[in-house]
C-alpha cells in the first residue's frame, strides 16, 4: 500500500513541478518585458558618468505613460537632467543612452560648449570634454549649437532640414512630445545635435544600477578577432578585467 502511495506521489509531483517552472518563466518574462532590462554601454559618449563596458539594469517603470497604472505605480514625467535609454530614432532597433537637456517647450542653445536652456546657463557637473576646441567647422557646430551644418560630418540629412524650421533667435525650440538629449562626453557624442529629437514613445526607461563593469582595452584581447576566443579570454580573466569599484553602483 505504501509503495502504491509513493508511486502515485511521484507522478502527482510532475504537474506541480511543471506548474512551478512555468510560473517562474512567466514571472521572468514579465520582469524583462515590463520592469527591468539589461543594457551594455557600447561607446564613450556618456563618459565619465557611464563607461564603455558598463552593464546596466534599466528601470522600465520609472517613466511609465499616464494611464490606469499611474494611479498605483510611482510614475513621473521625464525631466531635464534625467539619463534615459531609448530607441534610436534613426534606427529604432538600436538602443542609445543619453542625458535629457531639453523638454517640450524649452529653448536650447550652446555657447562655447556651455548649455543654455530658456536663456539660463545650466549647471552641469557631469559634462565632460575630451577634445580641445580646434576652431574648425566641426567644433563650431558642436560647441556653438545650433549652427549651419554645411561641412559638418555625421549630421542626419532630414535633421538638417527640420532643424532650420525649429530655430528661433539662435535657439532650438523643443516641440511637444519630444526631448533634446546629449551625451555627457560633449566632444564625442552622436546625439540630438546630429540627428534630432527623441519622441516620448521611444523612451524605454532610466539606468538604475551598474551591475557589472569590465575594462575593454582592445590590446588585452586576442588579436585574431575570433569571438569565441575573446569570450574564453574574458571568462578566464574575469577577475582581472572587472572594474570592481563600479559594480552595483547606482546611476545618477
């Protein structure tokens, strides 16, 4: 009798285990879809706030759109100074991370690399300049924005036409439902100066924490370009290449 009962118990446990596994998968999918998303910093455009090789968890609830859930969850609007992850407007399959400089209705301009919004100089302790001003056309466009785009590389064609319509008295007016963003590394950032505004619906969320960070110096990796070899090298040198001082750091 006990053998029959134990045999029945083993079979009855399978549906429960499967149900538990499916529940875990559903919760994981929900979290990844609606709550957080992993993101890797691929470039130097946000130095020194975020470094190439930082791995982030992005909070996707913080900037939730208004609606039913806004009465129960701590949503808030996007503000100046917020760091946001968003779908790149030119290629929406790509994700970018930048800092919000102008919100709808703002008038934005730069003078000698300093940002003015609605006529007031912005205090930006996070702004980083990696290249000296050489006085050329590129630097003039970059540091005294908005400027004519003739002779400037990297400026999106449609943005050249749109930008001319948005400038009034030397200031760029941010339209409703859009945001003007820039990288903290002002001298090396492909941002709103070059391709335009970020629509509100493109914003995914805000970086919450750096859960891991690794050095990414090319000369440390195998020179043959083999991805598997690079992966094996990284795994075998995990302790050495990890930036331990950046692990579990909140993004601000």
